[in-house]
């Protein structure tokens, strides 16, 4: 595996990616009558060695997006480049070398391991598929087990003999087998108990340092990703709402949707919890077959005005490198608004109008960062 | 819904065409299938053969023959090559017997399988369950002609409990009709009872662990109501589908053996006789009759399925 | 505390399995009063759900054994007959389950499912029962309730189905509401809506709520009192403030420490409890948390009783350390309490 770093350090480039699932109907010949806008014009890069947290509620398209990046699904439009190579519509053969470099860890450690295979076979499979010599496989599997904190004696056991946390370690070992450069972690700790979650997160952290891995960490809420991410992207209804350096997202959420997500997470501190002003966002995410006009969040947004209903906001780049697609951003000063620029990653169909005001800068739902 | 029916009728026509064309072709190419030879009797002279061929149109290209035969089938003047009997009349006479056999058997196997499935699921793993499991496997493994022959010999001939085959029309004597059909119904049902009771048993055991069954208990419903309204009802959904399809298949040819063994003189037995004599017109008509019911029941099952399981949408 | 509505004493539940006898619940005792929200907290396998479901007899099966008592209005639910429990279920004690996607019958209209429960307990004509269902659906925040009463569960989102479950649970005005991980399967913004709804319903109806959860954030948001369970036993029990600001059991420290908080600067490393919970078929002698506990000492091979060690008498725990030792040993991380990691513990 050649591993000269890409000149600009970009491991993965995603440009205006769209993935629509067609809905077909017809009497004799089916024609497409509508489509589910699962991913709708998303642009971002992954820099070698970083962790990008991708957060959104169920149905926001985060899982579809991660599957499209892995090329388990074929994008409808836009491009995906991995190490400078366009893989958007690459066929099976062309993808083979790329697949080595991208691995995935799944949410459900119970469903993602073949129950009839021994651990040695499960972890060794990717090695065998990519033609590693038979005698080297077992040593490699032992090494991997050790790396993820399991005992080499576990080699000949079956998945059901392990707890959820241990199974997730096995999933991680399998992903590591081919020395990938990118690992997509699809809610890797959501199915685990809290005390075990922390163990797995710490493990992922150590492995990243050791193997110089790049992670895309997909999660449904903001509490877990924080500990692993360098940057965080918030998705809603197939679109990016906000992309921010990790810490800043918690102290200074700019998009009201991010604010709502933060406010919704109960804080395990009763006094603090009673004190903080909670804004509970009403309603539920709308149907992605027929997304709302303008800003897709406007039907649930407490700050929505007329412009939000008609014009899709561009991603505005604020001085700290923080992007947000909102006409009425929170937690930004007048200076920051003046300095904001339209980012080139904005979706094609959005307006050019940058925010002019931040309404009031008082309400700061969920963020107690100042205290 | 209207769109669904239009679609299905189109599909049905397509299937009927394909089935009849295939049947016709097969009988045209099999050795010894030349109908003129069969019709001419022993040692025919060439002149006789030529006359028959000309008279019956056997010299026409195959597709013309096919079209002519189909036309006759639907105008009702298709006659047998061997007996000269009008095929459509014959079918009309025999169809009620086959319906009586198939409908009765379908009711019996469904009721019996439901009862056995419930009983064994309630006693899963215990002695009663295990012994019935073995019985069901035996039932599945016994061929109809063998069971039928045994029943005929012992229950009919030797002990004289039931009449030894034959059929009495319902209009003539309802009791004798019923009495004569008991053995054929049973023989035809055994296989299905075995299969259905096993499927239902495992469906029930899966359903009983569903979260919504726990919810039903938590609501304070009686165990009986939980069992019938929630467990049995949901377990029966896939079975009803199976039932419709199997019923169609039985009408469409599944009664051949039973009818022959018990001498019922229904459509199935007619099929067996006609095939034996390579008599194309009746075979073609019976094939159309059978496939019509199979396709029809398929459609009925889909509609029924959508009615009992609202998650299914017809399209 | 007022007279308890439900009083559980020494509840034990065990199941005979292929791997031997599994002691799922081992001597659980607690009281709950009217209008109170008691959170039962623990990880999978701690016995929290089994305890809750046993109160309604939902764990009864030929291979289950029970002992202890659960007194409700002068009557023991553990020894009550199946028929008697049928009357209690749904009417006196109702339950909300974790997964709203699978907890409703998929082929029955939601209105019919609620009417079924009402009519199991009250002789109410169909029209009136339906009218009550419409009211209930409106009360739990389902828009256009009159139209949606004839919808099937698959036509609802997860959050809406959980509202239907809550409406179902409230349909006969129960005195005790058991909510088993009611928001775990939901998105955070929907979780906040549902918790708010449960809280306001408690205020309106005065029902006692037993909330089974693994999420201490949810607990901090809604509970009045907390019982922490580990491997079948309650290891600590007290008021919300007792548990969060003066936790006595090292397991509680670990739980508090391993939560990711969004309102505080992030620690360099997430504090984790080393090791895994024990198998219920083969639990360590004495304190079950011993193998994972950094403060283990000789006495821990004896089972510590659940008793008040802190002054005041309402805050109970099962740990042999003295209160002074606990207060000095638990680690105070930035803004929170944690557990130091154990030397040589399995990863």
C-alpha cells in the first residue's frame, strides 16, 4: 500500500452529493412518480487523520450518506473522491483497491457478526479475501485481538459467547485487519451500555493515534461524538445545517436546530438541569419525499421568518471557520455577521443572501458553556 | 384497486396464453402424439390418414391449429379426438365433483391444522407436542395414492365402514354425497394438515414473544383473548395466503390422484384419462381450467392479504 | 413521606435456564408514593426491567420462581392469582414499553387497541369508549385525534406511537405507571417532548411513576427518587440530590463519571468502568461489583446489606466503605463525580 500523503491532506472529498431513492408506480410500465431526498446536495472534505462527527436524527440521511461514501450505494448526483480518485460511479473492479482503505463498523454488534463463524474466521475473512498468505493470517488475527483488548484465547469462540461491548471490539478488529485509512463508524456505541460505551470510545481514540486513522463517526445525538470529533457536521432532512470545530459547536451553536439538539439532551445534573432554560422543539421531522421549501427546518424553528419559508439559506462561513446554513443565526456578534462569507460548499439551489442580523443574541438554548 | 385489478387481468391473460400454447406445443412434438394415427385406429392406410388430417386441419401450420383449437374451446364446440365427446360439456359435468372435493378438503385441513397448531404450540416441547410432530411428519411423507388405497381397502372394502369410492351428486342425496366424500376429503387433507399445523405452530411460537403480545397482556386482557385476538390472528395471516395458493393448486390439478383412487369422475380423473390417451383437446381445456383457478386464487389471496394486513398496499 | 402506594419487599426472581438458575432479581425492596417518580437505573442485565415487569406478573412462566412481596392497597401482587392480576393490569397499574415500533399490534387500528383495554375493565359502550380514546389521544398531543383513531400503527412515527402507548397506559386512570425505557428508542428532540408529557401527566393524575432507564440524564430530568441496580440488587437508593451530589456506591460513581456531558468542557479521556458486569448465572460472592471496584478490600467478600449509612436515614447503599472514605475516595472530575480505574482489571 503506497501511503504518500495527498498534497492538501484531503482523504475524501464529497461534492454536491445527492442520493434520491425513486418511488415508482404505474399500470403496466412503472415510471418514477416521486423520490425520497435522502441526501440532498452535501459537500464536505475529510482531512487525513481527523475525526468528523456526523450527527442527525433518524431519517436525516446520515446513514445513507455514509453508505454512499463507502459506495455501498450509488450516488444520484455529485462526486465522491477518495485520495484524489473519482469513485462516484466506479464499478466493482475499480472499487476493490479503494475498499481496502475504507472500512466500516456497524451499529448492532449482534447482527453484524456471522453467528456461525468463529472469531478467527470473522476477523481473518477480509485478509483472505484480499489474498493474504494462509499462515500469516492467524498471527495477524492474534495481533488484532490484542490491539482491541481481547485475549488471543478468544480466537476459536463464536460471537454469541461475547457481550455486546466485546462484539463491538471484534467488529473494530475486523475493520482494522486490512490497515485501512478511513473507518466509517455507524453509531458504534449506540447499542451498548454507558459504562461500556466509554471503553469503546477510548479504544477508538487509541487506535486512531496508533494507526493514523481517519474516522467518520455517525451518531444520532451530540453527546457521544463530542469526545471523538475534531469537527462536527449536523444534518437535517438530507442537508448540512452546520459544520463546526468540535468544541465550538457546544459552546456556540449557530444553527437553531443544533441549539435544539443540545437543549434536548438532559444533563445528568439535576440542579443545572432545573436552572437551564429548555426549549423543547415541537413537531417531528417532515417527510423527505416532499421537503419544505426554503430552509428545511423552518416548520419547527422558533426563529423562522418569511425569508426562511422561501429562500434556502447558503452555508455562511464565520471567521472561526464555523459554517451554518441559517438566515437568523444564534450566538454570533454583529461583527461576525458582517465578516461572514458565502461558503463555496453551499448547495446549488440556495440563495445568495447572507444573514443580516442574529435576531437577539440572548436565547442560548442548551448551552451553558459560559458557566 | 381498479388499477390493481386491471393489472392482474392482464397478467392472467398472459399466463393463460403461455400455458395453453406450451401444452399445445408439447403434445405436438411428443413421439406417438400424432392424433391422426390414433384416430384412424389399428393399421390405418395412408389415404385414411390423409383424409383425417385434412378433415381435422392437422396439415395446417401449428399456430393455425392452435388458434383454431382455442377458438373452439371458447365457443364450446371442442371435441375429443378419441371419444368425440364435447370437451366443454364434459368439464361442466365434472367440475362440481372436483369443487366438492377441493372445497371440502380445504375447509377440513384448515380447521384441523388450526386446532392442532394451537394445541401443539401451547404444549411446545412436551410429550403431546413431540408425538404430534412425529405424526405430522408421517402425514407429510405419505403419498395420497397410497393412503387412499389403504383407506379404500380397509375402511371401504374389508370393513365396509365407508363406501368403496364413487360419487353421489349433492342434489340427489346430500347425506350420501357427504358420506361418499369423507374418505377422499381425508386422504387429500392429510398432507396439508401436516404442513399447515407445523407452520402455524412455529408462527404462534414466534408471535407469542412479540412485544405487542406482551402489551396485550399488560392491558389486562384475559389469556384467552390474548391468544385468539392477538397471537392466533397474527399467526394466521401468512397461513391464509398459503391456503389460497394451495387451494388454487388443488383445483388446478392437485386432485388427480385422489379422484382416480376414489373414482370420483371429476376434472382430475378426466385429466389423467386424457393424458393417458394423448387426447389433446381435453388436456388443453383442463390445463386452461386449472391455470385459470391458480391465477384467480393468487389474485384473491393478494386482495385478501391486503385486507387483513393493512401494511400491504396493492399495486 | 406519605403512606406508600406500592411497597416492594425482598423481591426475588429467578429463571431456570439451560445454563443453570439465573437470579435476575435478588432482594429488591422499595416504596413508591402517590405522585412520585422513582427512577430505577441500571445497565442491561441489572434486573431493572424484570423487577418492573414482575410487579404486573408479566414475567410469570413455568420456569420462573418468585419470592418476596409487593403490597398494593393491602394486597400482595406477587402471590395474587393470574385472574386477579388481569384486573390490576391496565386498570390499576399500567405499563409503557421501550420499543413503540413493536409494542402495538401491527394489524389492529390504534383506537381499537385502546378500546380493547377500556372494555376489558369497564362495561362501556363502543361509542363512549371511542369518545374517551379521542380525548386521550388529544391529551397526549396527537393532532387530529378524531381522524387518526382509525389509523394503523405503521402510519405513525416512533414518537407518535409512543404517545399512543402513553394514551393506552392512561386509558383506565391507573394509580401506578411503569415506564420501561420509554424514550430509549426515540430521537433526542422527541425524547424531550415525551418526558415533558410524562411529567405533566403525573402532575395532572397524581399517578406514581416507576421509570426504568439506563440514562442518568433522563433521571436528572424527571425523577424524584432513584434506585441504582447492579447484577440483580439495588446497590444504592436515595433522593435525586443524594444520588447525584453525594453518591455512596462506587458503581454509582462510575455511572455518573462515564456519562458524556454536553454542558462542560470535555475531558481528555472518557472515564470508563473497567471490566464487564457479571453473568447472572455466575455472580461473584459478596459484593457483585467487587471485581470491577478499585476500592475493594477484605470485607467485600461478604454481602453488604442495603442500609442507611449516611445521616438522615433515607439514603441507602450497599458498600462496606465508611462514609468518610467514600467522600474522600470518589474522584471529583471537572464538574462531576467519577470512579478511578482499577489496577489490573480486565479491559
